C-alpha cells in the first residue's frame, strides 16, 4: 500500500508500536521488541513512534533501533510511562535521550510518550485513581518531556 505514495508523502507516514496501554495494561508485552524491530523498519514509512519508557532493558532496544532504522526514518522513542502516576523529571528524560543517542543517530532521534494517555473517561486508569488526576499527571509528564528533550538537544548539539 505504501508504494502508492511518493517519497515525500511517505516521510509524513508514521508507524506506532506498543504492547498496549489501555486500562493500565500491557497485554502484548511478552513479545520482545527485538523480534519486531528489524521487520518493522523495513516498512517504507518516514517515522516510527516506539513505546519504550516502560521497557526494563532499553539498551538492546536502542541498539536494534540504531541498527535497523534507515537514514530517512525518524525514530521517536517513548520517554514517559503513561501507566505510572509518577511524573518523570526533565533530567531523567534528558538522560534517557542522551543514552539512546549512544545507539541511535541523534539526527534521527525524537521523543514521544508511551502509549496510554487517554482523555476519555471510558479508559479508566486504575493506577491513577481517577480520569481527572490521570489528565493532570499527563500534562505534567508532557511538560517534563518537552523540557527534557530541550536539555538533551542542547547537550547533543541538535535543535
């Protein structure tokens, strides 16, 4: 299907992957990313949004992203765990990005939030207590992601 799009159009097509994030669950977390990533990056898309903050062992995943993604593909890694009510600090996020840049070319590295933020009251957040509290925490996490990404960009010399 993607062959129907021009190279320029494909740069604006993204692929998202995650083990699930609804109702604070991870229903497919038993599938290792390193089984998926080599094949996923063969998809002729321009960018990839990869849930990653909730992964226990990130370095092998960073390494796989760096090895299998192409120069024309952006890799947005998750740096906030949406299922946790604890906001990551901007410094924690900065440190994660700088570490990822040891494996992924910094020009192709971006950030996102892990899957699972939801503005809808139908997606209960058991770990958060209420949808209103979950929304407040989500905004804190997003603000910290923006600041942490800015700090990392400064450290890595990219803008």
